[in-house]
C-alpha cells in the first residue's frame, strides 16, 4: 500500500477550488460526462473513468467533484444508462473500441484510464493495444479469471439465471447480488425496470469474460498500472489484485481502509486519492532503492 506520507500527490492543494460543471456529450451513441475547469494544467493527463457491470458513469459523480484541478471524464458503457440506446457491445473488445472513440473525440494527447471492477479489466485490455496516448492505467478489483481459472464462477450465477429465465432476470439477480436485497427493495419501479433492461449488456460481457481465448494478455501491458483494493472486500477480489501485482511487478497497489468493492460510492475522498496515485504513477519512475520502490506493493 502506498503510504500517504510518501504519496506524490497533494489533494489538499485542490481543496479550495470549486469543481467544474459537468458537461454531457454523445459520442457514437455513448453518453460521456466531462468535468474540466478552464485553468486545468494542459500538460496534465485526462482521466477517463470506466464503470463495471450493472453500473454507470453517475456512480463516479462524487469522486469527480473531488478532482477540480483535473480534466476528468466518465462514460456510460454501451448498453447501460445514457448509452442504452447505443445497443449492446458483443464483446469486451467492443467496449475497448468505444473507449478509443471517446479518447479520439476528447482530443486528449495523454490519458490515464481508470476502471472499477469489470471496467478495470477493460482498461487493462486497452493498455495491451500500445496506444501511446494511454500513459497510465488504474484497475480497482477487476475480475481476471485467467489468473485463477475462475471462469465458471464469473457473474455469481447470473449467466445461469439468464439462460434459464432471460436477460431481465439475470440483471435483477446480479444487481441484488451486488448491492443487497434492501437496496433493490428501495428502488422505484422505473429504476428496477431500467436495471432489468440492461440484462443483454450484462450477459454479453459476462459470457465474453468467461471465454479463456478472450483473456487479457497481461504481457502486452506497457503503461504503468496502479491496482486498487478495499480493505474489507471479499477475499477473492483481494486475491485477484495480489495475483495481478505478481504478474505486473512494477505496479503500485493502493488499499482503501474501511472500504469494500463499492469504494467509489462509500469512500469518495479516498477513491479520489487513489485516482491521484494513478496519475502520479503515469509520470513517476520508480527508483528500486527508494522507499516507495520497496513499499508500494
């Protein structure tokens, strides 16, 4: 874990700044929200946030407001929320293609792509393409079944439910599994219907993630990586991040105290600090003899 005392970031310096207003645009059927103040340092990389399964860009809202000194974007992945009408991405590579379109449209020359959960897997897939604009990657508790052979357990049973009862049932099952019965019961009917309608997108990505031949070739990842974990997250999620750290030996790993898998929602300040570490890592060369070089993982 990166010790805050040696973390080369200064979130306190931005505390007095007011966040930019969000601007939402449509990029080839994708809803993209961007916050960028006029006085943001043009030399700093843009941060592109990628959500996980059954999530949406709006879940990063509180985190984005805590980064007023940065150029930050978040995208509703195809088939979800504001990008629902854009259709369903058949494979995770299609989601990577979408991220490239968003980066193209942004005009950014340097980008740090940070994904939560399945969004982290997609961010790492993008990093295998060798796009020179992608100068850093963050992956917070991303599934990587190629590391432990857990292909059949991907989705926690949602794929089986979908095959038996259809995409809507799969989406409801998965959402209840992720957020709990109480949260589902408190949703308004229209929100439940919206979540159920995202079943086709969910099943497409879970099924593709289960294919061994579609595994991310981590040996092709050249951009510096910062992994993230919640201190109270499930053991399997933490174990996957530890395995990724072994495969990506130069990666930093940041643990958020008291947080679980939904750290971007429950611990916005700490998740914003994690994003700052991702940006710092993109331009920070580890000295193997320094304290950070020995203690970052």
